[in-house]
């Protein structure tokens, strides 16, 4: 089945449909990761976006619930060069996939878990419209040159019709996406008897929660709209501000919560949480031209003069000049110099723009979870 991609600048691309049939619109972005497509699909930070993968072959190892970062895909659409994902055991070129030794049949994927499913089947299950057979290099170059932009993919409408519809649909950045992906009810995860941590869910990834729980923390995940008073009354030892989608300035309720928590309880912010910490301090954020999305972004640790490889997914950044005198810049992006980390020593608060839990990506920065636990123990002397 033919599928059409239309961008607000008037560009139209034609490809082949896979996943669900239908129409989806959103902000078209690209991710440079070579693997981890299921983690990308289920990362709540991609809410409102149509994700283009720059790596040319996608779907060859199938999908498994083991690799999800939330309860379902949060992207609005998916664009790839070549999808090796057909449920019938054929890739887009009509070739058979690897043979299943258990029954001699052929699969369109190769994965070690028993719950494996083809990417095509997985996308159909969650009604995600996807397109392959697209010149993703051309599309990526356009986004790099002109910036991320509103777009649509469809198996139902022509390019002309989609371009007309795009004029009517609102810009994604005008929407409060955090409330769309945040939990509606608080819940607790724990394995040990370590520090009690309140996690403000702005669109949290599963592996952020697990990174704390694996270190013995007792984690209670709260909806994004939770007021500071609720957290402060819960006798928590620390607060983690999670990742999440969209413009941080739209989450005014979360900024107010962070402002009231500052100086009263240790805080660790990740990605959107990092931006909200800056806003709560009186700083500013701005939109990047095409963002940082991938699993190999170099970040320089200014304190220790070291460079880490990090996983990133964000379209906004903190204005360095706006937080001068309010916080210390601890990390910068080695490619473009943007702020990647902050520290507020007198408030026992710090944050990073990248993802220390990786998934997908390198684990170079996982030590930051240990730093947070130690900060809490030093502050509260809790076991």
C-alpha cells in the first residue's frame, strides 16, 4: 500500500505503508541511533512527534515487551528507509527472514525472547501509522537545514490533501503534552529499604524508575500536576524530575512545584526535568533547530574535564546566560556547546539534559543515580 509524507513547507514524499493504515500528524524529527527502535517508539518524550530513523534497516530483531519504556508507543508516526518487519516472514524485498529452529518456519525478525513479534505486527497492534521505502537521508538533511517542522503521514489522502490539512492542525509545540503521558494515579515501586524518593512523572521512562529501584530506593511516582505540598507531606528523602515531551514552558504547574521544592528537599532532574529546574530558578529555555536525538552524543563534564557518550532526546535547551549566578553549569554538549547539566549546591539540586539510564545508548552516565542516592543519604543520613 502506498503511503504519503507531507511537510508544512510543501514537500511531499512517497513510500510504502506498514504498521497501521490511516493518517497521523505531528512534529517530524529524526533520531540517529543505530538500534533501540522499540525503546524510541515507547519513550513518552516522543509524544506528538513523527520519528524518522536515520539508520537504514529497522525491524530486523523484532519487538518484545522487555524493550518497552512505557505501556505503549507514544510516537504519532514512524518513518524508516527499509522495514524488515513483515509478519508473513518476508522483508520489503521479498526475502525470507531467519529460520526458527523450533518449528522450521521463517520469521521476519531475530530476537532471543519468547514473546518476540514483528515490528509491523507491533505497530498494527497499537495503531501506529508507519512508512518505509523513503529517502530518509534527504528528509534528515531537510530537517537539519530548515529545522523540525509539522508534517503528516497517510495511507488515505494525497499529498495535496495533506498539505491543506496541515494548515488547519495546530502546532505541536502549542500543546501541553506532559499531561497526555503522565500517570493519572500515584504508584509505588520498591525492592529494598533505601531512601524514599518521589518521582514527578512528566513522561517518565521505565528504566529511570528501575535505575532507582535497583539501587534500593523506594520510589513513588506522582502525576505531573501533583503540588509541592503533597510531596513535602510524604516524608520523602528526595525528588526526581523525569524526562517528558514538549515545550517546558507549557508545564507551568510543574515549574511552580519545583520552585516550592527547591532548597527543601534534594532534587535530581533529567531531560525535561533539567529544563524545569532551570525555569524554577528563574532561567529561560529555547527551542533547538533540530534537537538532539540519538545514542551517541558527546558531553563534556566541566568539573572533571572528561567526555561521556550519552543518550539524548530533547528539542529544547537551557539558555546559559539566563541561569548565570543562579546555578553552575556542570556539563556542555561537545558538538554545539549547549547546556547539558546544572548544579545548585546550596539547594542540594542538580540536573542533566541527557539520559543516564540510556535505553538505548551507553551507560557512561549511570553513576549519576548513585550520586543522587549519596546526596540524599548525606542530607538525611538515612540508610
